[in-house]
C-alpha cells in the first residue's frame, strides 16, 4: 500500500477534498461531529494521509488565542484528527500528528487540543501533557466576560512549543467560538 502525506491550508483544498475530510470525520466520530466542529476544523493547515483507496487520515491545526498570566499566546489548536476505521492502529494518526506538531513548533507559542478517550493515548505517547490547571473562555453571555469550563479541564492537552512550561496556578482563557468552546 502506498501512503502519501500532504499538508495544505484550507484555501488550497479542492471542494472534493473537503467533502472527503468531512465524510471521514463524520464516520470516525459516528455522526457526533457537528457543524460547529466542522467550522472549527477549517481555516488552518491540514495534514492528510491518502492510501490507494482514498483519504485514510486527517488532522488540522488552526490559530487560537489563549491568555495566560497576562500574556496572549498564539496557539496552534489541533482539530479534526481521525483515521479511517480499516487502517487504524497502523501509525497514521502519528504521521498526521507529526506533521501538525511541526507546524505548531515552527509557527506557534503553544499547542493545544481537546482529547477524546480514543485519542488520549496517542497524544500522551507523543509528549502532549494534560493541563492540570483551570480553563476559562471569553463569553458574550457572561456578565464577567469569561466562563469557567470545568468539564473541559479533563481533556485539555498542551504542547509547550516556544513558550515553555506554563504555570498551572494561572488559568488559561481561550478565545470564544460558537458551539463547543474548546
């Protein structure tokens, strides 16, 4: 089997490629990949692995802003990581992540992602670290302007990149976006 890895910005993907990515994500997340999730996946750099039958794996990194201890950090946020069911456990998720980590390491102060139960082992094995501190997001619906996200605190993983280690005594405050905040 021939594998081809390609990285490309959303703007450089043909409509047929975007449809293939959306289909892969819908299948991999068993129909639990919302329109907001799809929107969060667009606008950044995609890593796509193709095999002889088509798109086998995908992930994207998009820019987010995160405030930490008075600093606004340019953050590469990983979205839409999936591997086609018939080729799982063959290292394709690792190939996708290696490509995205290269983008994060060269272009961002910090890498972040919200893991699933299925993906947690992959990210931890690659050196991503669970965030032990509190997580908030800016919110247009909150009188304080931010909202605490305790349910997300279990799933957030970080890759320090150029910023180095962050102090968990200080919260992370993510930019707002529709749908799931993180």
